[in-house]
C-alpha cells in the first residue's frame, strides 16, 4: 500500500502539472550520441548523479524501479534533512530513460519530481528535471520563497554533474 502524501501521482509523466503547487522545469544538454545517452541514463537511474551532486541516497534497490523507496538527504550533522520518497514511474526506453519519485510522510514537501534523459533525433542528449511541490513541514513553510530557488539551483547542479559524468566516460 502506497504512503504517498499527494493525490496527483504520475503527473510528471503524463502532465499537465497540477495547480496549487510550485512548478519546476529545468532542461540541459549533457552530451551527444548513444554512448552519452547510455552513460547519463545509468547515472540517473543508479543514483550516481544524486550522490555525485552531494546528496545522500539510501534506496531499497540499486536501480530505480516502480515502488522502490528512496531516502534522499542533504546538509550536515543536526542540520541534515532527509526526504523520504517512493518511485512512482520509470522509463527504460530506446531514447528515454528516467524516473519520478513522490513524497512520503516525513518529506519536507508534498509532490513529485522526475529526472529524465532523452536522446534527440539530432544526437543531443537532454536531461530534464520536472517537479511540482508545496511545503509539508513547518521549516519548508518558513523557508517560503527560498525553497523554489534552492530546487532550481539543485536541478542545475544535477545537470552540471551529469554533463561532467558523460564527458568523463
């Protein structure tokens, strides 16, 4: 039985993003060609991208799959925040790889976020982060307008980490 904390499960896959939430959409080119796509897809779905960006990741499986639980954490010592999530959809397709996780109880936000790598017809490898969220905890409400700014910063950081991962392969 799912313990997700929001009703619009799967909206990052099917769209449109629901009203009443902050929306995030970030897209970045991270490489070119099939090999870059495969490298990027594996880094995203095997949690390496998040870890390389400095997040702690504790997942119930080594790779993203429907129903896998993931605790993502950031911060130091007593200021460390853990965000419990559950994978709500995955894509392991010829030219599209990624997943979305939704928030579980204890997450500072309510909503869903997806991380997708796509290989375009021209050979460009695109990385997209799309999310909808709203505060669920007192400290997220207190942070107010800083939360979307931090989310946008983290999405850009993930794109930069993925670009470096691809170029190093």
